[in-house]
C-alpha cells in the first residue's frame, strides 16, 4: 500500500492515477474526501498533517508515503517532526518528500527535509522548480481580458509539469535504489513569463497581451494570497535567480525515461482553463 498526501492537488491527483495504473494499491489522503473519485485500487481517507493523529488510519499497512505539505501547513508553523513520529510508529518503510529547488540554493529553509531525515525512515527528496501550472493564476484575466500581468517578463526559468513530478514520484515510491537521494526536477528548457504568454496564445489561437508589472505591483497582488515572507522569497527567486535555478537538470529525464513536457505542451493540454 502506498499513501499519497495532498491527493487532490496538481501533483497528488496524477500521482494517484500513475500508481493505480502501475497496479499499486493506494490510499489517497486529503483534508476533505472528494466525491465521485473512488476507483479500483484507491481508498480515500481524510487526514490533515496539522493533526498528525488523523493520519494513523491511512498509514495502517503502508509500505511507502508521498509527503506533500501545503502552504497553510508551512505558514502556520506546522510540525513535520510530529508527523514523522506517526509515520515511523506506523512502520512505513519509505518516505518521498515533495520539497523545493529553493532549499538547495538556500532561498527556502530546509526544516521539512531535516525533519524527514531525522526520523530514521528511508527518504527521497524531490526538489522541483516552479510548476507550469502556476500559470493558472492568469486564467481569469486571460478569460476576461486576454491579458497576462506578471513581473520579470524576460527572466526565464525551467518550470516543470506537475504530471512529470507525479510520474517521477511514482518511480521513487515503487522502485528500489532511491533511498537517500535528492532529485532536482526541472522542465526541458527555461521559459519566461512573456514566452509562457505566447504559448498560451498559441494554444488558444487568439491574441493574449503581456503586461509587465513592477516588483512593487507584483508584491501588492501576491500578499493577498501568500504570507509576506513567502512573497519576498518568491520575488527574489523570480527576479534575480541564481544560476542554479536557471539550469536545466537531468534528473527528471532520467527518472521518467523520456524528455519532460515543455510549457507549450502543458498549455495545449490545459487550454480549456483559459477559454
């Protein structure tokens, strides 16, 4: 049995699908049990990392765990060490943590990774770059005005498809040999906000205008839905990324056995969100 936390999200949902298609039994954990998503090989279980005791039923008989922490969990000072105590007590043999590429550059704290490492459970760290799906924040203005507003229009980063993250996670959860490994997952090429806008335009077949925001304008928008320290760190990473964040990494291709999906492919598959 493989347990997937955050099972209804951009990574968790395709991960559950990939594991079931590979013949695994999966317990899909989320804070609310989704309606109409049960299927062969899938057991849904309500659970919240902020209340580790709620995870105990999901972990019964589990061999591996995919651990995804939400922004709410981090922002509220959630204790991953307490979660890992429950995980260890349940006898889970392997944990795959969805971390961030920013941990490796020092832009983000390593406390989540440290808590997993300190647990004594075999671990694997996945450090993805920014997600292609972050572009969904532009869906409403594109639908309403055919416009994208974003800062740092020509700063290109190798964003990654959440489906590729999910499929890479499935490999590390199912196959031996990944214990103690850290994988940096990127897309196949750097892409800037202006280029992302052009890809969405091509997917829609209609003009989409790009409007560049100043850092201050972007900050004012972001503090409405992100904690202020996270906003500042995010803007630093987007506006003046170190070379380590702009470099395409080979780990995703090695784990997947194929070239990762580029942003244009993601935009074509998700065009309906912008119509």
